[in-house]
C-alpha cells in the first residue's frame, strides 16, 4: 500500500470520525512509521495482472508501519476471480501480507460462492498470485446435491476445482441420482 493509499485512508478516517482532516496525532502516527488503526473500513484491491479482485469490509484494521501487513477483525471478504463466480467469506480475524500476496483468515469462517457452494472451516489461506485457497483444518463443503466433510482443503479458483485432502466423508442426496 503506497503512501497515497495511506493518506486516502487517513482522510477517510478523519472525515468519518467527525474530526478535522489530518488530525495531528493521526498524521504523526502515519509519518513516524508506527502504523495506522482504523474502524469500519471498506477496502478494494484490484490488480488486473493478478486476476483476482477482493473487497474487504472490517470493523477494525491495523496497517503496519512499513505498510506491508494489514490485520483486520470481524470481516467480510469478497473474492472476485476473473471470469468466475464471486466468493464471500466472513470471519473473525485475518491478515494480508502485500509482499507475499497471501491473505490468512481465522475464526468461524463461512464462505459462500455465487454458484451455490458453501465452505465452513476455522482457518484458510488465499494466495493472490496463484488464485488458490488452502486450509489444514477441518472443513465442510456443501453443494447443491452433496456435502463433504474432512480435513484439509485445496481450491484452484482459476480451474474451479476443490479437493478435501483427508478423512473425507461424502453424502450425495438421493434426489440428485434420479
């Protein structure tokens, strides 16, 4: 996140908090590299080269002083892979490392895709560079006519493929076999 984006976040925060723009304590915090704490944030990351647009709404956000790490709480994260259905994830905590391009999410994660699939787990990693999701935790995946429970997950957003890695139990609903 460049200095311009930090300044836009500062202006947004100042306008929404009812304080004067560029309040001195907040400006000093950004300029001294201490990081930035914000509330009720809406942030969009859209880089056509990565093929993945994401939109973050969170109750709290902390940006590190070096602007490389963004930590957020109580969030809704919308992932829009190029030419693929939208995926909406909600959870309690996450972080985004700009250098690695990885988003790590924790805490009662619930995901819903635009084409009717649902994922439940406690932890997930999203790799912007490869457009993949992964988890080593217990997962449950629901589809229009099935459910899969197991441990570990790998999903390729480009290919629209998902694998539950171990201890897998699958239930196919009888109606889908007719």
